[in-house]
C-alpha cells in the first residue's frame, strides 16, 4: 500500500482524540490516589495493550524483536525512559508558570524538538526539508502549529488575568519564571523523546516488514520497546509514591485510610503523563464520594489505559502514510491532541466564565492548529506526488 498523507492525517486526528479522551474513564475511579490509578492504567497502556495489538496485527513478533540489534533496542528503550521523565515533570511547569503559560512553553518545545531533531540527526534536514518545496511547506506548517500553541497559551493567560487576586494566588502559589522556563524546557525536550524513540526504532520496522507485516502495522513492535521504557520510569515513581504516601494497600482495597473528596483530581496533558502536581492543579476532580467495588476501579483504569494506547496505535498508522516526511507526524500528533483537549475542556465547562477576549483567542488558536495540520498534510501530499513523478 502506497503513502496517503490525508489518510495519515485522519489517523493522527483519531489518535489525538484518543489522547484527549483517555482521562474520562479515570473520573469513575473512586478512593484511589494518583499514583495508584496511574500505575494500574499505565500497566494496560504500556504493557498489556502494546503486546496484545502487536501480537494480533504483526507477524513473527518475537522473531522480529529477537533479530533487532541490541543497539536499536537500547536507544528505543532509553528514549522511552526519557519521555517518561518529561511527562512526570510536566506538572512542575504548572507549579512555576501557571497552567496556560507552562503548557504553551512546554508543548512548544515538545512540538519543535520532536519534529525537527530526527531529520537533523539523520542528516536529512537540508536536503529533504530546506531543499524541497514540499519540505518547506511542511516547515511552514510546523511554524503555524507553534503559533497556534502560543495563541492557546495567550487565551489561557487572558483568562487568568480575568481572575480575582485570590484565584490567581490559588492557581499559581509558587510562580517563578526562571525556574519555570528551565523546567518547561526540560519537560518539553524530554517529552519529545517519544519521537526520537520512534526514529530509533526504524530498524525494528524494517525487520517487521521483512517478516511480512503490513506497512500499516510496522510501528507496533516499536511501541512495545518505547512504552516499556515509559513504564520503567513511571513504575519507579509511582511505587516510590505508594511507599511514601502509604497507598500501596489501595491495589487490594478501594477505600484508603487517608483520602478526602478533593485529594486526587486528574487532568490529561499533551505530554500524556499527568504528574501529581499537574493532577492537583486541575479543577477536574474525581468522583471520590463513596467507594467503588474494587473490580470497577480496575475496569475504569483499563479503559483509560487502552484508550491512551490508541493514540500511538493510530500514530504509527498515520506515520506509515506520510512517505518521506514522516517526521512531520509529531507536529500533527501534538496539534491534534491540543485541538481535541480544548474541545473536551469546552464540553466540560472548564472555560465557563471566561471573557469574550479569552474565548476569541481560544477559537483563533483552534483554527490555527487545524490549519497547521492541513498545511502539513498538503506538504506531505506534494512530497508523495513528487516521489511518484520521479519514479521511472
């Protein structure tokens, strides 16, 4: 099957919808701390789902991984670990910069680094990006996406300026611009390591294709390795919190000794690993009144985890359709997540009470982000057409 950039764009939009929606089932979890429900959901996201779908959709999975060089496995796994660090530190940017500015800075770094570093590393940037019309169109699309993220941040800051002084202090108690920029840079760059891991996993894709796996599913074995790295980082942190907060018993009982109705809210982030600080910052609280039968908590976590995995399930499908410019998939992924996260935020009334100026910026940011995905899709289309014409 040949490349089809606009089909790839559709897959990326579906993946963005999955990423923006995965936290909804977490709202049904009751009387579990963040570290408990995040680790249980993560076990489905990073271990069960990747192995299940790769086993179902690809050929000779164990042989493919066995034939992959240790170097390719190591770098793919390591970038997965680093991506996990980026997600877990994302919440600190909210602590020091506030929700809107922190998210805009971190996601801006994440989008730019995750998109441009792989072709720079491969030595393809000058020839494939700057040296071609299609590459320049894609680069313009990346710039439009970053502009959309900036406008989204401006919308949030406008909303924050409309808040009372008491509300501002409650929202950003520890505002520190220098610390915030440093943490946001670290978080954004580390979060973009998922894109680096996908690039490092190219040898795995080649071996999968050699074993007869359809091009559409070639990225699924790579996800096993990257997400194992992400699981490692998150497992260590969550178990540490279980021990520190004495919440380890929650895996066997849904009613912790020390929990209140406001203790454990949850929010989805575009870096896909809401840290404890990020969860606490959000006003989107879990339904903690009463207690669930334990199987229900596991069921909700499983639904959240599998939904989270689907973002990258569709990401790899979309990437397989982008032809020579598959590095642009990362920008499409980021833009799609922000678009659908914002729509969910509107549906859940997170912008209730915002003034007309803030809402104008918000709508404008959505239009810019949608435009960026269309421009990038068009650039990939030009590249695909050019490759077809160049064939003898």
